[in-house]
C-alpha cells in the first residue's frame, strides 16, 4: 500500500497542481502540505481531510485509508493529571504519552460562574490523536 505522502503527491500531480496551487485551493498552509508530501504528517484532522479530498477529487475516506492508524492503551488518569500539572507549571519539552512526539501546550484562561479565574491546561500531539482539552 502506498503512503499518504505518495497518494497526495500523485493526486496533486494528476490534477496538474503545484504545492502552492493546492494550498490556495484547499486554504491549508503550504508548510502543512509540504509536511504531508514529505511523510512528516501522517494524520489529518477532519477539516484538513475534507479540504484535501475536495481539491484532489477523491473522498475523505480514500485519504483516511492512507493515514497512520494508532493503536494504544488507555492512558491512566494519573498520567493525564501529571501532564496537566506540568503544563500549569509551564514545563517545556513535554512528550506525548501515546507516541512520544512533542506536545503543543497552552494554558487557557477561563472564568467560573462566580467570575473567578480558572487556568485550564490544554495540549495536543504534533503527530497523533492525543489531546488534553477539558
């Protein structure tokens, strides 16, 4: 089976598009498309998959076939809480508990019903489906 990178590149070339042309047609960042075609990006969001499929004249399901499937165990809640604490402590270079790739982290500032400031740790992996969003 060919890779997502090969599939996208072949479909793009068949459509007569450059990477820049595909970026304009899909409204996706050129850098993301370069990462897909170089094999760095192995997993697409639903929106990215839909935009690419429309531009490449294929179905989103066809693209999904070539994406990397992740099989993993459930992460213990203690590990999630540990990551949340590290995010709130502004630790850097945190790794995904599923695949070991870097986590993109941030702290969302929210207010509860009494207008008290609440800091919510957020994170998502650069390569797989892992995320902390609550």
